């Protein structure tokens, strides 16, 4: 079992979701996030004042999958999020020690679904 955490551009979210759905990955958690990486932000003038904006809007996806779905999930995220420009995002893969479904009490692989 793995937890896949991906940071992507907000405007690429629909494309990533469609790519995931086409690979039968439906369960995910999505959160708005702020961050910066190699692109380092930008300068903006607001009411005559120069403002440095270095925290940019991102979307954080968290997807828990069984071993069989790790590669298809990663491939779908890359397919949907990749533009070839700086700031396309990052993917982190973390092992899951245990999973428990609250409703049924199932544990392990069946609990992830």
C-alpha cells in the first residue's frame, strides 16, 4: 500500500482527474495549497507598491492505492499535469503501514478499495 502525494497546477486538475478516471482510480483527496519551487514567484505592482509574490497556488492530491495501482496512478498524474514548463509539480510516494475503513472495520488492502 502506498500514499501518492502530488502537487500540481490548479488549472491541470481536471485533466489529471480525467486521466485517473480512465485508469479506474476514483478515490482521492484534493486540497488547495501554496508553495514555491524553482519558479520562485513573481513581482507585481499593486496600488503603486511593488509586491513580491513567492507563494503560488497549487493543488495537493493524496491518493492511497494498493501496489497494483501505483504505476497507473503515477502515469495518470504525469499525463494530466505535464506541460513541459517549470512548475508542473512533484509526486511523492510514501509507504502506508496500515489502513482501516471506519464503516466496516476492514484493514489492509481491502480497506483502501
